[in-house]
């Protein structure tokens, strides 16, 4: 007999860690996981904002804890996993969500900027996945690791060479880890969002366009134009990525590993000039 639909999206008894959880996609994922019954540890570099995000979920009855970390630091990855274990007794799900996307033309990508993007988006993601996998291997009950890649890893839109490189690394890392950890019941998958309306997307495009002398009003219009050209004719919302994350975190995806789930309103289907 097949399990009930309810049990397939139930995360009761599971503990999840989400990085970059104070806002945007990470916040939406944390809220959905808590609603599905998981204990959720929200981590972010912004201490005040992550405490507020956790408080909002707690007010809805969720079991949450907040921790300030810098997700680019391997030591903070270890500290975060230890915190989840101390708070909730184990770790079942990791979402490597923290990431930055500072637009810059090729000629202006300094070594410092390259290193900052790689340190968070790729190196940090690996060491979080490693810290989580070590704990999951010890527990011997499997687990789910979800990495935030991007459509940018597959089809660049321009001015994000450093970011595209980091996210292509995330895709390769996801497959390599999935291959090795599959025999232990540890699933490793990636999400490739595109065109999601988040505070980070707004401020990154705004600051880049203002460097080019474009006013915030025109920048808003540009984003609107991009969304209107997508096959689904609109921008995506953080919760629409959270629903895909819930699929990858729950028994709904128990035969899925090493895959890249695209959530982009059809962006990858066409070419979009700036
Ligand atoms: N928004 C999109 O359309 C889109 C598209 C493709 C991929 N993504 C990926 O999704 C993820 C989330 O993006 P978002 O749009 O929600 O971003 P966002 O900027 O809105 O939120 C990111 C969060 O990460 C936190 N953060 C930044 N640096 C950190 C660090 N060093 N340590 C810990 N936390 C840190 C920020 O404080 C913030 O709360 C990123 O990995 C991004 O690359 C987003």
C-alpha cells in the first residue's frame, strides 16, 4: 500500500538547517519546513533579521532556533550542525541557501570580489554539506542535502561570470556528493531558481544599474520587463522555490538524487537580452 499524501510531505521528527534564512528564499523555505512539522534552525549573517524571522515562525507554532553564522566559514558550518544537534538531537535536512550575486562586468571582477563570491557560494556550501554529511553518516538514518544553484549556471544573462562559475561548481558538487553518499541514504540535490523576487535580487540589480546611471524607477521597470518576457509572464515568488525545496526535503523525492530542479518560469527556454 502506498503511503498517504499527507505522510509524504510530513517532516515531523526531522531537523532541518537553512543558511541565509533571514529573508528571501531561505526565509520562505524555513517557514514551509516548519509548517510541514520540522524543527528548523535558521542561520544567517544578519543576527537581528534571523532572530526576527525565527520569531515569526515561532509565533505560528513552529519549532525553531536562530543562530548567527557566516556561511562562508567552514568553522561556522561545524558550529551550526553542532547547534542543531544540541537543540533538537540530530540533523536530517540541510539547505545550502546563503549566496550572493553582486553584478559586475568581467573587467571589474577583482580578486577580492571573486574570492568573496566563491567563498560563500561554493566553498561555504561544500563545507556545510560536509559537516551535515558527517553527522548524517554517524546517525545512520540517511538525510537530504539541498543546494541552491541557479539558472545562471546553465545560461548566463551577463555581468555575473564569478557567480555563474560558483553556481556551476554547486551543480558539479551536488552530483559528485550524491554519487558518493547515495549508498548511505543521503540524497543530494540542487535547485536552480531564476527570476525570483527577493530583497537580494532587488538590491543587486538596483546597485548594478545605478552604477550604469540608471535610476531606481527605471531599474524597477527593467525588472518588470524581464519578468514579462518569461514564458510564464511573471516573476517568481520565494514561496514557489520553497515548495520545490519541500519536495526535495520530504519523502516525495525518495528516489531522487543528484538532480537539478529548475524553478524559473521558463527562463531557460529562451534567450533574454538585458
Ligand atoms: N532570487 C533569485 O532569483 C535567485 C535565482 C537563482 C539563485 N538564487 C539563489 O538562491 C539563494 C537565496 O537567494 P535570495 O534571492 O533569497 O537572496 P537574498 O539576498 O534575498 O537573501 C540571502 C540571505 O543570505 C544572507 N547571507 C548573505 N551572506 C551571508 C553569509 N556570508 N553567511 C550567512 N548568510 C548570509 C543574507 O543576509 C540574506 O538574509 C542564493 O544562493 C542565490 O544565489 C536566487
